[in-house]
C-alpha cells in the first residue's frame, strides 16, 4: 500500500469519527440542573399563655369587670401571639395559692393577680416557679420574677368629691368602705378633699363592710348612710349595689371602677373608672419582647388609666369645667391632690403649706383627714 493510499484511508477514518461524534452530540438532551431543596418554613412561635386570677365575678360591673376588659384588650392587641384564661371568685385566702400554682402548672408564663390579698400567695408561688412572670395588683412586695402594678384610684375619688360637694343638699356625704388598707383610706380622704375644695361645709361618713364584693352588705351599708343623712354616696367596693340603693331611695351616687350608669341612671352622677388596658398591653409586650423586669408601676390620669366619665346632665357646667381642669392638671403635672396645708381628723397638720405628698406618703396613709367622721377599724 502506497503512502498516498494510507493517507487517504486515515482521512476517511477521521471523517467517519467526526461525523459520528456530531450525530451523538445532536441527539443529547441538556439535563436541567437539580433544584435546591426548598427551605422549610420557620416554625411559628408558641403563643404566650397568660392567666388572670379575679377576686370577684367578671359580671360584678366594677373592679373585676374592669380587669376583664383589660384582658380582652390584650387579646385584641396581640391576636394569636397570646392565649388568655381566667379564674373568677378566687378568695383572698390559702385557696389563692392553690389557684395561682395551678395556673403556673398549666403552662402560663405570665400571671396577673388582681387584688391586694393575693400578695403573699403570689410571692410563695413565684419563689418556686422562676420561669414564670407574676404581676400583682395593688401590692407593695416584689421579687425577681414578680412586680406590682396599681391605678391611682384616689384621682377618680377626688373628682367624684368635687361633683359631690356641688350636688349635695345635706352637706353629708357617705362612703361604703371595703377593707381598711391605705388604698381605701386614701380614696375616702381624697373624695373628702375634692368635696371640700368646692364646699368647705361637707362632712363624710363611712360604713365598712369588710369585703370587696358583697352586694347584700353593700346595700345594707348604703341604706344606713342614707338613713343617717347622706344624700350623695361613693363606694370602694366592687359591685353596683351602692348606686342601685341610691336609685331606690331617691339619692345620688357614683359608679366605681367601671361605668355603672345603667345600674342607676337617675341616681348616677358620674363614674370613676379604671382602664387597665394600657398597663396590660405594656406588660404583655414586655413579656413577648423579652423586656420584662421586676419593679412597681402606679398609673393614673396621666397614663390614661383613670378617668371620670358619663357625668349626669344636671351637674353644673362650672363643675364639669372644674373636672376638666383637674384632669388636665393631673395629666401635665401642674396639679396635685395631696398638697398642703392638709390637716388630719385630729387637727394635726399632715402636710405643710405647699408641701406635696410623695408616693411613699400616699402609700402609707392610715388616718382620716379633717371632715371624715368615725374611726378606722383597727385604728387608734
């Protein structure tokens, strides 16, 4: 075989090889790149479980009703981020500890106890359940995982007093008191100071019932006050019984803690209400955002926690204007209810001229101011 022949054979073989490769290449399909596995959706955080212990029934129309409105407000604010529950009519006794301990055992990590008498039981449970945050209403003892909160109800009592001082015809006011602790004594005194600011002739009589929610006793006390000459009543109890009694006996009275107009529309002069929603929203947000710390909070008109609402049509315009001025002054700090000179029932000066009481003073009030008749149970 000549060189020329060999070279032609090699060229032919090369062409066949190229043609075969081209055919194979044309027939090959491009495989798509394998898709990366989809990222799993982030797990939704479990809702914060929140429990409320109530001293009275949610239908009391006053104290517990107001707290339950606050509970509903956080449900509306935070939606499915939280789950709430409550137990009503929890007595201020050893039974409170059992209920609160059970709440913690059910996985609630934020627990609100809504009356003064829960203080010691809550402290015991808090010491045993460090992973739970406790909020105690109206108390003064705290722990690493327990803080206190309160509303300046004395501001509402003072405004009620301003109205009462103008509306009374007998110059005798009546108060149905619950438990003789500084909170309640402070409210009785503030009511009297408000009345004296517009009518120096007024005097205040008090009947104590020894309970927060006891409609029969409240009714009996209100009746006794009216029979004793009082024509305008206020209470520091949780039901609407005092207002209803005033309605039946043709006298005037105030709603307390919640708007009670409907319970005695003819007797109703106004309602000193508590709005717990602002504080409950803050406390819940603190817990959700990991910002919760122990401490003490005492909120009033300034924070939107206290108000005087639904004033009766026959309250004079000048008195309504006075109430607006008091609210504005409390809100911006230009007005202080407890500013001297203030004299106690015994005639001794408790605050000097222009002296303003601080929270320590207010928190320890255990005396009547001048104008309040009778003695404090258990007092000297």
